[in-house]
């Protein structure tokens, strides 16, 4: 971002792979989901995205197919001239199967809008899946960087470096008065959305979660579900993000989100967990172990119930209430990702209706935890 | 019953044991619960009881403590002069601990009324627990015989023999016009109540159970819960019994109950089970295995939920849907009996409130099925 150039680490991998090759990643979890980051008992992941638009092109939302195609080719060529190219997989939405697009969305690598598969839309993804460049989403370019746990400063450094590399090649629309211009006025300015995924089961159980939402609202922060805008929270996972992009610097936005919201909420959740352990241990153990029992025995299970039960397992692991060595944080994270509809169909190599998915989801889970 | 005398099989055991000795039976199931009887996939047990009153004594419900004490001594002495005496445990309610009385009620050997522990009330129980003589219940004498599965004819022969033995010694109030006179007019005549305990999970799941109730009502049959009058059905167990005791012979009452109600209901339940297997196998397997999962993992469980889940296990075993060798019909029957409040407290040798019981019930179940 209008700063000096920093190079990124190069990878030995090829820069461009075929759509078929990318399927090899789908049976594993993304690196940023490994649960190793700071405060990852409560902060699942950190995410920053930047909205950028290219001078001389109409906004993607106003463009026709041909205009979007033209911009996509231009962006592809520019991106592939940066040092990022050796670490990127490039994919065009209109050339992918619907199931593959859904898998990318389930991995948080593209948005629901991109997953629709419209002409002229694409994505470039770093091999470790921590970075994605969405092309012709609502804005011409949306850069996203993901990290495990609470790592907003590091993530910001990272995305800033990537933004600088792109800006060496691409002329973005930028107003000295307003900052970056975006398709939707809510993004004007920094064009930045910072979000953290929080796991707050104890605040939920103790009936304090509404208070957190109210406080977040007063700070002009949005609380959303696992898949961002327009999705409902499931499994006690809440995405907290800034709504203001104008009038503050990037550093201020991040610092305020962390110190005024994330850190206090983490502390409240920790207190609520301690209180559960102290006052309601038997009821808590019951909930957690019933979740294990249902996951290991159900023959039909929806993705919503799976998320709810895995959330309880995650809590049980964090609070050391589960003695079963088979049930690790990694297993839970894997199951979260791999039991989603598209991943499940990919795994069993067949398209399925919801009823069949529920059956094979239950089988998949039983095969992973016994 | 006013018929020829038939002798009963003698036992080598002592006729009278102390109250403490009877506690040795409490860690086992009763023989009649072993699930070996005819049609026992659906008919859990058969029961006949006779209401009798002794000439020259006021009804128990009208008697004072002294009158009841006097009758109890008289009845005890008469019973102990019959050939039954070698096979009987004799217990006086007022001399038992409340927990012990509750255990007898949980074993269906005494009624809730007797379990209250009033002065002058007693019971004589055969060593295999198939027969109980309640003394100073609503009537002076209530003879009960229990059997596994559908065995009403055999049970009737049995109870008839016992009734004859008692009538050799005791002069009952009997009117040539009305038959046996009883404390409550609903029992006048034969003084007989015939009941079968039915397990009807498939009719319940398929929403047909209300139809069965309506048909039973039209036949003047009562449908009750596990513990008879005034108890709600739990775990899909329904006790079906005659309401009419007057104007029919004992044989007619039994024959009509079996041919007009029990046999058709057994057939409907069987059809409903086959339909479940055919049309809703996955949903059925899911329910059954979730029940296994919850029973083997819960840390807190109520007796009502336990009954519900064990009912599903029972169905799963009958339909051969459970492959786990640990889970037999005997285990299920044992758990039904031994997880009830009084048995549970007896097992853990402590009095407990409902919360503690829920915790130890869950532990007890986990120790029995893994």
C-alpha cells in the first residue's frame, strides 16, 4: 500500500496449475486451520482483505461479460509478472465445475459471489492457501490473507507486502481525499476489512453472548457467521469485523479491533470457561461427552448439527475434558472442513442429495473418530 | 378359586427370611424379566392379580392401624400354613426402610400404596419373584403372578392354584350373585385384573399408537404406563389391562384380551417394524445408534431419558440392527431395573438427590455397556 517494496518468499512450485491438479489439496486442511496460532483456544483465525479497483475499467458490478473477461486477462497477466507468480494457483470460475467452486468457498478461498461461476471471474491462491486474490468479485481485486489464531499485525504486514507488489504493476483508483475507491461505499478509504473468527461456546452457554453482540454493535463492529456477510453463526463460531473503512489508518483499525474488542472478549470467554469448570463441570462434561457419543454413533447427521457438536469437542479439548487420544484439535478442524457438502461429495466421488450427504457425513465422521 | 385343589412345587428354601437377607436379590433382575417368554420381542410380560377380602374383617381402606395389624397377623399365619410357605419371603412394610420399599415397587412386587409403609401392611414374595401376596393393600389380599412374554393361560393356572391354596385356609367374602366382594366396586366379580406389558416403539414412531389406544378404549381396556394405574407410559412401554371384572368368567376375560387386543396389536407392531426396516432403515439406524452413543457417553442422565434410550436399544436388538455383542436383551432389561432411583442408591450404598442420581446412573450405564 503506497509504501516501499518488500519481496515475498519464493516457492519452487510452478506458477500455474491445471484445475485438476488443485483437487489434490482438497483432502487436507488448510495450513491456516491448524490451530497453532496465538490465543487459538479462542481465536480460530485472523483475516484481512483489501478491496481494490483498476483505473480505466468500469466496476465489475457494472461491467458486461466481455469487459470482465478483458479485465481478468489484464489482471492475470499483471499478477503473473509479480514475484508472487511462483507461489500461485490460478483458476477461472467459468471453467470450473460447480462442486469445485463450492469447495473453494468452503475453504474460505473465494466468496459465495465468486462461487456462482460467472464469466470473467477468477482467483489466484497461494500454495499454502493463506492468500487469495479474487478477481472481478464485487471489486476488481480483493486480496485476502488468512492466519491461524490472533495474528492481525503479521497478517497486515503480509497483505501490505502483497498489495505493494501488485501496485507496482497495476494502477488502482485512488483519491487523495477518500483513499481507495470501491464498488460499494462502505469499503471506500482503506478498502480494508479486518476480521477474526472467535469460538465462544462458554459465553453462549452462560447466556452472555448477546451482551458481546451489543457491545460490538456499539463499537460499530459486525458479528457474522462462519462464512461472513449474510451467514448465521453456527457451532458458536462468530466472525467479528470492522465496519468502518474511512477516517482511520489501517493500523488504527487493527489496533482498536484487537484492544477494544478481541482481547476483552477473549478474556470474557476465558472467565466464562473457568466458571463453567468451577460451577457446572458435570453438566459441561455431559454435554461434551454426549457430543462425542453422537458423533461416533449417528448414522445421519446434518452439517449444522456437526458444527454444533464439533464446537463442543473443541471446547472439551481446550478444557482438557476429553481423554480420548483419537480426538485432537487437528481432527476437529479437519472434520469441520471435510464434512461440508462439497468436500464430502468430492471425498466420496459422487454427487449426493442432502439425505445422502447426511448419511455419508456420519460415516466419514465415524471413520475419523472411534 | 372355588375349584379343586392343586399342589404347587415345593422349594427347599427357608420360608421366612429377615429383611436384610432380601437385599441380596436387588443386584439381579427378576426371573420374569429375562425376556425368554413367548412373543417377548413385543410382549414384555404378563400379569394377573386377584383382589380378595376376608369375611368378618372391615375393608383395609376403612380399618384403623390396630384392625390392620390384627388382620395382617391372621393372614400371615394362614398363609404360612399353606404349602406356599417354603417358597416365600415375608416382609412387613412398617419395619422396612423407605428405600427398600421403593426397590420392591421398582421390581413390581408391591404397589405404590404399599410402598408408603403404613402400619399393618405386608407382602409375601416367592423366591423367583414371580408371585407376590400383598396384604392390606386396597383389598385384604392381592395375589399377583408375573411371567415373561405372553403367558396368560399359564399365569392363570398358576394364580388359580395359589388362590385355591389360600382359600383352603381363608374364608373370603363371596356373593353367589356378584362373586368376590372388593373394596372398590370396579373389582367386584372375578376380582381379577389381567394385564400385559407391550413394547410398541414402531407404532409410536409411525404415529399409529393413538389408534391402538382408541381401539383399546372401545374394548373397555385400560392403557397405562410401566407402573400401572396413574403412571404415564415411558420408553414406549404400555400396560394393557381389562377394566371389566363382572359378568364374564376369568377364561373369557383372558381369551378376549388376547384374541381381540394383544394378538392384533402384536401383529400391527410387527408390521410397523417391517415397514420401518423397509422404508426408513437409515433413520431407524440413526435413532438406535444415537441411543447407544448417548448411553455410552452421557455423564448425567434421568431415568426417563434412560427408559427412552433403552427402549430404542431393545428395538435395535429385536431388529438385529445392533452388532455390538455387549448389548444384549438381558443387559437392557438389567439396566431398566437397576438404574431406577432406589436400585441405584442401593447399588452405590448412599442416598442421593436427583442430580447425584443422574450422575451415578450415567456411570452405572457406562460400566455396563461400553
